[in-house]
C-alpha cells in the first residue's frame, strides 16, 4: 500500500481506496498521474493505493479475498497506522481495478463506504466481448497460447510492468481465453459477475467510459448507469481506453474535477 496525505494527522473528508488496472495480469498500485494525486489531496481527500496478487499465478477468488482483507485492515488501522480521523472511504478502480471495485462494493459492503468510482470497466465476466477473440487485439503480432504459457511465473507477484504482463493479456484477448488465466473454472464467470439485485444495491456510483474504447465495450458502463439507482455517468468521445493517463486531453483533468465535485456532493448527503 501507498498512503498519500497532506497532513500529519489528517482531517480529510474521506480516503480514496484505489485499485489499479491491467487485466488482473499486470499493473502496479502507483500508476495514477501525479497531478491527479495532488488534485485529490488539495481538495481534502486522502489516497490509499492498494496492490493485489496478480493472475495467473493466483486466481480471482484469491485476489478478491486479499482485497477484502485490505479493506478490513484500513477499517481497523486508519487511526493508529494512518493517523486519520475518519474511516469513510470511496472505492476507485480503473479498468480491471474498476471491476474489482464493483465486486467489493457489492459483496464486501461496509457502512463507511460512501461511494464507488469506476473508470472504463465492466461488472460481468460473461460479456461476449471478453470471451471472444478481440478484433482490436487481432491487429497486433500474435502471441500463441504456447508462448503465453511460457510467460507464467513460478510464484505470485503483486506488481508487473506492461512489458512483463501485457503479452499474456494480449494473447488472452487475441484467442478469447483471457479469463482462463484469471479463473479456475468456467462457472466462476457467472459467480464473479454482479447480479441485477447487486447492481440495485450499490452505493452512489460515478462511472466514465469512452465511446471509442478499443478494449472494454462502452455499453458495459452504459448498462451499469441505467441499472444502478444512484449513478452519475460521464461519457467521453473519441479517446482510447485509458484516456485519463494522458492529461493533455482536456477531458481527462476535467473528469477528475467532476469526480471531486461528485464526492463532495455524496459526502453532504
């Protein structure tokens, strides 16, 4: 974990618990742009970035259980270890991290969670686009399943660079077997997808997605926005999947200002 706070004993409004993306196969907890971190702190929010063991060396049930424990740790140690006055929090995830945030918000709900923030993500592992060869990734040089198997490490890791993990993800999306690296069995796809009732019971939720997303279909967030009772949805035009990594796009920084205004509103409820 990495904890960001402006004060020695913080009286911040709440803490943002952040989960990174990377298809559950790669990524690291400290991938948010510095300007975004500073914006959160300046506006009165602490940030706790959380890593988790990556697939395929561990499977999704283990990842989920690890993150349950991380949230429980935060609730138990926010005063003594982090020196903050409130355990109120927002769960924030991007891409695969957004999926994990959905899952935790639905199934490990705590009354101290004030909201869910999901960027360009999904809540159903049964989506056809996630289980079929991706037309976009077909444009890349092929990484065969045999080559992909050779990339699997002998021990679990909690961080992997794009150079270390993307080829495995690429192969999985090219051949439509990405989720085989994350799950132990086919039935787990449904077990680890949110139900209609779980969507109805989610806390206030902020969603964003680009219409031009080449990785995760925009209809996933559109559907979520229709089904979640207290959802705010900001749709972006003509930008790639993880558009907010490039703050040169005016929409990117503005989006984070929108998130802060939304969090302020939720806090005032």
